[in-house]
C-alpha cells in the first residue's frame, strides 16, 4: 500500500495537481488515465485475461468468488499477525477489530455480514498451517543436506581434521534430532 500511495502521488504530480485518489484499489496505467479508477468493463476484461493466463479457461470463476477468496485470505493473515503479536486467545472484541479493518477496506456496509469469514479463515489456517510446516521442513532438510555435502567435501579435501568433522556431524545429527 505504501508503494501504491507513492505511485498515486507521482501520478498526481504529473496531472497538474489534480487529486486522483478515489479510494479504489485498481487504478489505470494507460496514458491519459494514469492513476484513475479502472472502469468496470476494463476490470472485467483484465480479470478475463488473468483467468486465461492462470489456465482457468472453462473453469467457473467470477468477481464475487475472487472477492470472497480475497477477504478470507485477508482475514486469515490478520488473524495470523494478531496471534504472532499477542500470542494470546483472541476475544470477541479482537475479532471485531479485525473485521472492522476488513470492512473499511472492502466497503461492506453490514459489519455482521463478515463474521463467517472468521470461520472460513480459521479453516484455511489449518490447511495453510500444514503447508507452511511442510515448507519449513523442506527448507531445513535442504539446509542440512547442504551442510552434510560441505562436510563430505572437507573430508575428501582434507581441509579439516577428523575430530572437527566428527563434531560437525554430531551437530548436524543433533539438529536432525530436533528437526523431527
């Protein structure tokens, strides 16, 4: 959002001081429309092109599905940030604060219509939590494999003593033990 704000300010400087900020997220980049809101038809055209590029030709996709997914993901990220920052149970007031941020960003008139996104985001968190753990384990595994390869090279080249290499192998073995 910071980069977006800088970009909008640059567009305003090049438009003879005309204020372009409309509160809209999607802004035009074409000459003559730079920084102005994209029309609905332009947005639909761009969305259709994105669907084709994403390989979703023939799939059922629409703006409302995208908006629904976007809001769920945003709520999930806000919940994750909140838990990391506070590491405590989230109260009803906390949920309301999170949903108020979402309501302000999405323009929802009815705050209460957002509550189901809390449940959807929590379900997603379970799925993504497993994926994030797998990514973390994969990264750690690659790191340990690289470390073992380094030890192997040092052994072949004779750059370290067997005692040093034994210590390093024990360290890797210890890390692997805590890794599992």
